[in-house]
């Protein structure tokens, strides 16, 4: 099927499930898991993942091909891109949505850079996500205790024209425990004030029940990365521990891929 934009998914469902791709097995697992759940899905590739592969194109083109052969709607999203050049490359490669992250820049610079990327992405028909400050865990403005101010969020959306806004409400990137405490009242206030969909980053650290509560309060895109990596790593460790003579990567990566697919199916049911 052709790639879709994230807003197309949100037009059909109240919330979009978004999972990060690090290697080919992730993309295969995410699409397979979403297909089992009969759920549309957002495949996300971060700037850090592109750096790991030495360039964006190899993992992006492979992920795009997997997405285009899926029997569900799939959006291909560039996650946490701090480089305008990378955003432009993603648009050339056919990404249907991008997150431009100028959150560590001074506010006025964040606004001007983001507005420019919004204009360019919209010319390509792409959907744009941004944020006011870094979500916790990235050594930047949004330490776990920082919260997005609704008035500032409204002003930022109006000034930039973004299609979605990542907000700081208590989650933090790269958490391996699922005990983050979300500010549900703040989410509800942001939902009432901000005219575009709200995005929850750091959802790996949020328990299933709280993900549901966040969606009910107004979150419309839920990003998951580290949790899937934990699932994959545990399955790979088990496979290697079961046979010390195992050397064929397919023999231990396949169980990891299968475990991720099962968890994506389960999470697609949570994120609904």
C-alpha cells in the first residue's frame, strides 16, 4: 500500500501508535505486529538511528519498502531531527512526516527554524511535529520535572504552523522501567488549549494503564522505542544463552524480531 501521512491515521483513529526503527528487524517486526492487530502504524527513524547506519537512506529505503508492502496504512516518520539537511533528505526519500527538533535553540531561533521546515515539508505534502523543549532524558531543557506551559504551546503552534506538538508532561526518554508519573491534568489543559494533536515522547517509561489515561486525557500520538529494544534484547539473550555454539545471527535475531512483533500487536491494542 502507498505510504500515508500521520494525519491520515489520526483522521481514522483517535490516536496513532508510533514505534522506532533501529535496524531492519525492527521495521519488519513493527509492521508484522501492526498487521496482526489490524492497526495502522507509524514507522519512526531518528537522527541517531541514521547516524548508526552511517546515513539515512539505507535504513529509510528498506523501511519504506517494508511499509509499502504492508496490508495496513503505514506512515514513515523522521524522529528528532536536529538538522535541516536531514529533514530535506527525508522529504526527498519520501517520508510522509517529520519531527524537526530545534528545542535546544533559543525560543526565537526555534520558532524561525521550525517555521521554515514546516513550509518546506508542507510543499512535499508532509506532516510536521515539533517541540518547545527537549523531553526528559536527552540532557536538555526538559528534565523529567519540567512541564509544557499551555500558553507557550499555543503561541509556538501559531508562530510555526506545526501539525503536532510534543509536550513535556512527566515522561522521559530511554526509561527501562515503566513507572513514569504523567500529569494528566496538564495533558487535559494542553488538549483544550492547543489546536493540533499532542505527542507523548518517552512512552516506554509509561505503564499501559497510564498510556490509556493519557490518551483519554488528550494525547494523540504515542511514541515507543526503548521498551521494544528491551524486548528484543531479552529475546536475543535467551537465544544465545540456550546455545553457546550459536553463531548465525539469524538464529538469535529472529526470536528478537518475533518478540517485538508480539509486543507491537499488544501495544497497538493498548494504544487505541
